[in-house]
């Protein structure tokens, strides 16, 4: 017989064991929540309470039947409700946990700060089911934090208003925080400094010593140190500071931070330096009236006391023409562009003596507002320099005259030859006149022609003599408009004997309409004569069939004039193109090495420039430029 099949009745009868197990699990879950030392609760999507543990009820002093189904935020301080709800809404949007600090009302109706954390629970469909939340009492910590913040705010206020710069760095020297005064010292913002270490804004000359002192603190050899050093501001300007540096350690004694108190001592350093200077140093107002003059400055102008300084007006330091120069310099340069320098003269307040000085004035602006405050004045007594310049000028003038005479000596043979020709012609024409006049009926026409020839030859001889005499005379420098082409023609006329003697071919390329220059005609004639004679001598020793001298003039930009003397002689080595202008340097066996040195001084004295360079394929080119009149 087949065994009968038993009927499955499980799907027709209720499963009470699942309900029992569910209630049993819920009870155990509640018991577990009650053991958590925090406030725990569960709320629905609408915020109504579904569950809270005993710690929650005990802390709030409420019974479950009072709060069941109520909005859980009813126990929050009214000022915190909106902030907490916003936090929960953000968490809901992101699907993450929410966290906020808020005050919860306690059983005695007071409020205590809690750290609230909540986690949303979602169904598989994504629908929000519940909020599970905990709250941890942080009231005491909050009070301490608030106290610390208040204390920090008070100290920060003190630091921010302090005239002393305060900086805190980590142990690598990187800035963590500085006060506004420290920012002003360095002209860097707080944010910019956080990317820098203090050693990077310390002047290079002080970095090594500064680092050694910090290492001594870390090694326990000293607790703190003081150093005077230069900082380099963001704009590159150096700033003198006195730093008091300490190492801040934690409770275990480990170094955590470096703190520096920085005092700007620039004015102290300046005052010390100013009083030790031998130059006239002063601070004046914006009209040039001295408010302070250092000791050396007072002695220079004859001030005997601070009272005399206060009672002396600015214009009394100068003669009228010099005071006019200074007032224009202050108005047109110092107050507008920030500085001016130039030569002027002080008037000694006791003797009236003129004191030549190099005057330098600088505008002093307020570093914070940019307002113009004062004028700083530095004046150096240049009396000794002026005397030396006058002596050097006299010696240079005499040396130039001697050089001209030397050049004339070298040209004596040529000059004699040139003068001999017109004199011989004069004698011949004079004899002819006598013979004609001896006739019973002299031909007066022929006599007149002979006399005219005598006059022409005599004029030519006189011109040669006049040119040589002017160059040899010791005469004062007189600068007048000069036509350089005319000067070159005159020099070539004087040197034509030398040119013919050495078989030199002269080529001129003189630009027509050349601008005039303001110069001493005799000195320029001396320069060109020296350059031409040097060129002829350089070609005298060459074996080339063609000895060629090329003289040219050109106009340049801004009406400058260029003169070029080119020869086909032995040339100049590239490394000697500068040395040939040094006094007593010469490449000639019979030379003394002064000609080109004097020529350069003359040209530079006229505001120009003289230089040399090799010529192609051989020879040398000497050129000079002169400014327009």
C-alpha cells in the first residue's frame, strides 16, 4: 500500500513564532539602546518620535507617553532648531549622516550643549523610513572652548593693535600666523607669508647666524635670543628689526612653534648712522626748511646750537642764485618724481664763504597713507674735489699746449718747406719789379702783376704763420659755433707738406650742410691734426705702393656729427683699441703716448666720444662724435 501523503497546512495557519521573535528582538534592541551612555532616539520622516532610550528620557525629564509621536526638535533651543534642520536636510540630499551642535532642554529646564549625529534609513525603493540619532553631552567642553576663544580673541586684539610685530612659525620656519604690524614690516599679506619661511625674508648676510641661534635653543644651550637683522620686504627694501625669539614647547617639552617679537629699529639705526656721518644730512619740510641737521652738517655751515638751527631760514643756507635752483628742484623734481641731485653752493653762516656741495634730495612719504611728509637731504662737501679739478684742468691745458708744441716741432720741416715757397716767389717777383722799374719806360702793367703776385704769396705765408701761431699759443678756451668741414680743410692745408713728403693720397668725403658744433676751434684743430699726423706716421713705415688717408664727416641721429680718419697703415691690434688712449701708452719708438689721451679728454670735454678700431683689409680707423650745438 502506498503511504498516505501528509497535507501541508503551514500556509493556511498563522505563524505566531515570527511575531514573538520580532517582539523579543525589539525588546533586546531597546535594552541595548538603554545601555548606550548617550541620548538615542528614532524619528520618522516627519520628525515625530518613534522611540527614545532611557538616557534621553532621563536627561530631558520627560515620560515616553508625553513625547511619543511629538516632533523631536521640541526639546531643542529655539535658536538652534533651524540650523539643525538644515543640517539634516543636507544629509538627506547627500544620503550621508548629519552632524550638528545644539542645546537640549534638560529636566531642570536649563540647556546643555550636545553633539547630535543622525543617520537616515531608506527602503529599497529609496523612500526615507526613519532617522536614527544620538546626542553626546559636550557642554563642559563647549564652555572651555568658548572661554579659550574669548581669551584668544582678547589676545588677538592685543596683538593686532600692538606696535610690535608678532609672528608664529612651525619648526621649519614656515609662517603660521602674523599680526598686522608684522605684515606692514614686510609688505606681505598673511596669505603670502604662509607660503614663506622666515629665513626667506631674512637678508642673506644674517641667515647663517639666525639659524645657528635657533639651533642653540633647540639644543638647550639657551631659552631665547635677541638678534638685530635686516629683513627684505616684498618690494626689495631692507628693514632693520630687533627680534626677540622664543621656542614654544608642548607639555612633554617637545618644540612645537617658534615665536618672534619684531621691533622696527630702522629709525634708531638711521639716527645712529646719521650722527656718525661726515656729510651734511638733514630732514626738511616740503618747502625745504631744515627740521633736523646732523652734527657734521651744522659744523659745515657754521651752526653752533639747536637754537641757531631753529632760527635759521632755509634760504639763509644759500646765495640767492643757488636758492632759486634749490626751490625749482624741490618743486619740479623732488616733490614730483621723488628725488633730485646736482651741484650747488652753501653759504657759511658765519664767514659768508662759498662751499661747493653735491646736493641730493629725496621725498619721504608716509608708508601707510602715501602722503608726502618730508624731504631728506644729503650734501657732500666737494671743495677739495673742485680744487683738484681746477688744478687738473690747468695741468691738462698746459699739457695740451705742450703737446701742440711737440706736434709743431715734428712739423717744422714741412712748415719751413711750405713757407719757403711763397717767400721764394716774393723774392723773385720783387727782383722782377726792380728790373722793370729800371727801364726808361717801364711796363706798369707788368709791374702791377708782379706786385699782385707778391701780395698773394705774402698772404699765403701769413696764413701759414697765423695757423701755426694759434695752435702754439696758450689761450683760454672759447667755445663758438664751429664748422668741422672747415677745420678739416685747415688741417689738411697745414699738413700738405707731410702728405707730399710721404706720398700719401688724401681722400675727403665731407658731408655738405653739416650741423655746426659748439666747440673750441683750436682744440678741435689739435685733435684732427693729431689724428692726421698719427695716420701719416702709421703709413710711413709700410711698403705698400698706395698710402691712402680717408677723412669723412657724417650727420647722425639727433644731429650728432661723426668724424672718421682712416689710414692704410700698420693697423691696431684688437686688444689695443682701448689701451692706445691710456696716458704714456704708445706703439711708436719715438712717441711719449700723450697725444691720443689728450685727444680723448678734449672730445669728452665737449660731450663727445672718441674710439679706435681696425680697418679692413688693414690699417686703422679713429672716429669721434660731437653733440649738436
